[in-house]
C-alpha cells in the first residue's frame, strides 16, 4: 500500500527555522517526483515545488522560490520542506504528494500544520 | 503566475449532473494533456479524481469524468450524491515546468 506519512504539527516563532518531513512507503521512492502544496487557513491549494528523489533535482513555484528549500534523502525514502526564517504568513497546512505522469498528485500525505506566532 | 480560474461555487440536487470549469492559458491548460482534478472534504487531504484530462485512478467512481477544449478543462459529476459535496481543485502542468492550481470550487449537494 502506497503511503506518505508526514511529521507532526509544529508551533514556531517568527524568525525560527523549521524542517518538516514526508516519508514514502509501499512503492519505489526514487521512481516518482514528490511535490509540496500549501493550504493557508480557509484558502485553496498552492503549488510550492517538487523534487525528483532519484537525483534531487528541484523546481519551485514563483511565489516560493528562495523562500523554502525542498530536499530528499533517498536512503530513507523521505522528502523535506524547510524554512530558514519563518514568518507569521507561513502559518498553513503543508501537504506532500506523489506525482504520476509528472503532474498529477495521486497519493497525499495527511498534512502538517505549521503555526507561526509570537 | 495567476491561479487557474474556477467558479467559486456550484450546486446540484441528488441525481443531477454538474460541471466545473477550469480556465487557463495556452501556457498551461491549453498546452498540455496534464490537467488533474482533486477532491477535498473538510479537514481532509485532497484525493485525486481525474488525471491527464480524462483518466480516472483506480477506485474512483465512473460518475466522475473530465474533458478539455482549448484553454478550458471541465470536470463533470453525474448522478450527484451527498458524499460528492466537497471542494474541487483543478491543476495543470505549465510551460515553466511548474504546476498550478485553480482557486477551487465548492460543490453543494442540495
């Protein structure tokens, strides 16, 4: 069974750093891109970026380029999303998903709620 | 890069059919076969319903169908059921090698 299991909820202060994770199982982790999607409270889905776990090639949405870093450790089938300096506006649920055909998110993680507040 | 354009809400009665549109440009929806539709119930992760314009993943009801004409893709749900009430998002590959989502459509089953 394909599963993507994300790390738990986080509460952080503005300016702090953070890395959340997404562990894949039940399939060949290096055979599918992983994407990250943001959902701010009460809002829609926003595409942040994606990574090819086989070689760690990444690309980012224009709104997120330079604001976050996506990485992966194929030895433990885990992808990461990290911030170096959080803002209150980063408060959101973050989902990881597996991509099929380069662009369709077929399996999703359960989401990680990140709350940034002073 | 603006979000793909979807109606904010649609509604229908049980048993009826509804269609949700998703309008982009020739640089995304109109230029590629990589249009997907995802369903999201409140408090839940999204679920893929349609990929590559009209393909259904295994386990998705054949009441869900997708199509595309020019820069506009469409999701049609036939035989509406109460459980179909959810938010629906389209997404597309783009000429910048990125993905883009629509703003989402809230489906209400009356």
